[in-house]
């Protein structure tokens, strides 16, 4: 807020939980910039008609598709997103889960908890992160950041993305099915679109090698939940799931009971002190806007079909 105050007049007490409330309608006609976040009400044609001076929407969160109508772009309103800033904690959690999966920390934790002892000095032959094969599905903001975070480690990294013609140095670019066949850990970073719905279906899940791990910090809809359960219940593969379909899971979901499933409640994105990073990102974009400098993280209408 301190960064925002440096450049514009802002009523800090006014938060638009609804655009049709009298206090918000009273000021919309003069509003030039909207700073939005998670839970923002839709900015549709009605709102745009009430805000004729609106020239920019700066979203202090990730995807803008859920709350901005196409008319925003049609009217030439500049749209920016803090998706890059939100990618940081998602990539960090993904890195942590990849490394933990490589050491089979999830399975061995369950074994230790069950047996309450272990043989000191025992060597677990099938685990470790030396040249473990990691497959990344999607060269999205998060996918690319995960690739960078993996660089210091002795891992064999593969990538698949239909929009990419050449991989980063040291990374193999494979077709999706080939990547699945040749990865010990598969991590999802594709957007949720009609084309990626149930991308990981029964056939593709079966391609993951025995002992493999599926990590999903993207969207639950990328995975066919029933097909995944059918694989998991055999113990053939494991899963680390920060997102599910449906979300949250029903209280009686069998996924809660499987020892080879590590579930977290959609925490990969910005939480706690990480929210400040989103605010700083929006304030930085505001500074660019008022100084006539191009936005660093502008969302174009042409991008909407292939971004989250």
C-alpha cells in the first residue's frame, strides 16, 4: 500500500467486495486503475459501463481469467498479473517435493511410523537423487522456474510442451508419452484448459514406471482422479497432490487413507508472508504505468487460450 500511495490517490478504506454496492458505484465513474486480488468480483460489461475512465487492471494474484470479461481487452484496458510472483512459492514447493520423492521420504516415513524402528545403516537401494529422472509437463512460468531451480542438482531433466520448439540447455525435449515412460518423478505445470482436462488419464498414468511419483501443484483437473486412484491403490506409483479434482476432496475420499499419497491443502501458491511479494509486484506495475513504461507482466488477449 505504501508503494501504491506514492503514485496514485487511493481510498484505503474502500474494498469492492461487490461492484453493485452503493459506496463502490459512487466512485466507479472516477476510477482509472483497479488493483484486484483473489476473490475479486467479476469485472464485466456492466462494471465497465459504470467505469468509463478505467484504463488498467493490476491483479495482485495469478490468473485473471476468472474475473475479467473479454470486454476489458476489447476496450483496450491494460491488464497485468502477479502470476510471475506467485510462481515463486509454487516452484519452491515443487522442488522440495521432487527431492523428497527422490529419497522416498513419504513411503519411508510411513514405514517408520508403522514399524517404529529401522535398521541403523540400512541402505535403501532404489532411492536417491543422483541422476534421478525428472519429467516436467509444461514450460509455464512455474515450469520454467522449476527448471531453473533444478539446475544445481545431479538430475536428468526432461520437458514436454506443445508450444516449445527448443528446450533450455541440458534439458531433453520429449513428447508427452515418451516423457512419462522415461521419468521417475513427473511434475505437472500445464494450465487448466479444455485441451489439458484429464491430461493424465488412465492410459498415460500407466506409462509412468513402477515406483514413479506424480507431483501436482498445478490444477486438479489435469488428472483423472478415478484413474489415479486405480493406480495408487495397487501401490505401483505414488503421488504428491497439492490440488485435486474435486477440491477440496470429499471427507470420505479414499485418497486420505493411502500411504503412498501425500496430500496438502492447496498451499503451493502464495501464503502468509509470500502475499507481500504479490503486493510489491502490483505496486511495481503501477509505477511503470504512471511513468509511461510498458508493463512487465501484461496479459494480452492472445494469451488467454493457453495460460492458467
